[in-house]
C-alpha cells in the first residue's frame, strides 16, 4: 500500500461534522443511561419534579434526535471515505464491505455489553449504502425525500404487526443473568436482549432501519453538495431551515400529542412520530451550525470536536463503563436509582470523556478504537502517537 491510499488526514477533517458528532454522542449517552432505569421487573415509577424536568429535556432535545443525527453523519462519512478510496484508484465497494465486516465485529462486542447497540445497524445499512454510491445528488435527494415522506405510513403499518417474544429486560428469569455477577451470564443477557428486543421486533427491524436509511442517504447527499464546507455561503439557507424546522416541530408536536391523548384513528394509517423527531433534529443541528458559523462557543465546540473525533471510542467506553455501574458484575444498582441520577451520570461521564478526548488527541492521531478499526480497514498499522513536530504544529493552530 502506498501513502496515497492513506485515509483523510485529521487536519483536513470538517470541524462542524465532528462537533455535531460530539453533540450526538451526548444524547446517545443520556438515552442509553436512562434506559437502565427500565432494566428490571416492571413496576410503577414515580418521578420527582427535577426528574420530570429532565425527562422533558431528554424527550424533546435528545431522545431519537441524537441517533438520527449520528446516522446522518454516518452517511456523510461514508461518502467522504468512498470518494477518498475511489480517487486513489482502489475498489471502494470491496474496501467498504471489509470495513463493515470489521464494524460487525465491534458491534458484536458492544452488544455483549449493551442491548441497545446501534453499530450492527450501521454495519448492515453501510452495506446497503453501497447500492447507492454511484447515485447523483438529484437521485439521492429524490430517494431520501420519498423515504422521509413515507415514514409515517410505514410506521403506522408496522405498528400493527405483532411478534411474540420474551421480554428479556423485564423478565425475572433473564434478569438473574444480568445480576448474577458472572461474565458469561452477563454477555448472554445482552446478546439475547439484542436479538429479541431489536433484531426481530418489527418496530425496530423495519421502521427504525427505514428511518436510518433515509438519514444516511440524506447525509450522503449533504456530502455530494459539499454542504458542511459551505456554511458561510449558505448562511441564509441555514437560518431559513432552522426557523422552518422549529415551526414544523412545534406544529407536529402539538398535533401529535393531541392525537395521542384522544386516540385519533388516523394514527393507525399515519403515525408522524419520526417527522417530529427529524424536524427537531434538523432544528438543533442547524442551530449548532449557525452558532459555529458566527464564531460562538469556540472553547465548548473545541471540546465537542475532540469528543466527535473519538465517537466510536467514547460510545463503546460509555457502554462498558455502564456494565460496571449497573449490572451484577459491578455495583449492581440497575433500576434502583431516580431518573435524574441516570441523566446526570451520563452528562458527567460525557464531560469527562471530552476532557480525556482533548488530552488524548493532543498526543495521539486517533482514538484507540478508531485507530484499530482504521488500521484493520486499510490492513496497515498507522502511526498512533504524534511526532513532536505534529504536536508543535497543533499547538500553533490553537
């Protein structure tokens, strides 16, 4: 392999993309940690006022908005990588297929620690994306638009499909595995839960993947039009999209909540939940882009960028750390704490990860898992530790 086949250099990364990844991984951490409240025997949960406030924040600013944003950025990264490999005269299909095989391996490891793993979905849909890698921007726009417009109909239909399966996360017999303190039992619990509560459930297997595919194709489209490198040029469009998406989110949210309260019949054929999620995600993302474009919060964004460059490492380490906090192999507190504890713990761990990421990237070129995945993808060991010249150059750019 020659140097021309090397991946995109860190210095050539698009900063706002890493910042958005950093924001998304915060939401993923909150969502995943809050879910530990519900790993246990079903019971009535009463929330105090502070927990109710945090529930509201999570529901309207993070829940599902974070993984849809991360999925969009996966599609963007796919396009960057495909273009980089193809421009070097290599076969992008073979390269990316191998890369997704490696991601499946990482997904299996992560699924053994966390039943809500999303890496397996990215690996699967990454292979599907290869079917579209020659598409033009116009074709991608049409396909992603059709998917997004039809999501409410697909969700309504899929909601009517029922598949009987054991409730792993609330079943006393399976919970014994989670609390046993035995590593084999612990891994078995999560792998069984991943299968029964994600892979075979229609709502996730069909609807969630349909949404993910739409997001990935839209992210692919954004790279095609060089969107994130044209933020200054597209400032007026950003403002328009930001305001429009906010208005859409408010209107859809009001109508949707009223429909839920009154059990509106149209929900059986048209379920707009993901329209609410996507419009809110776009509002939040464009707001961050506008702040970045206006030179606001530079220090904060610097830390988010560092966290975003190590998304995979931070995501997997969050889940592994949670094993030692909540399950029987660690403290075993599982569902015994109030809602606010899970929310604030996720925020605290994420903040610590930002500082660690900033420190790590001052000395190393990649996050540890990113480095392993990258080296295995290209089948060559890349230099992990920065040279003194690179460290000096980084300091001068700060």
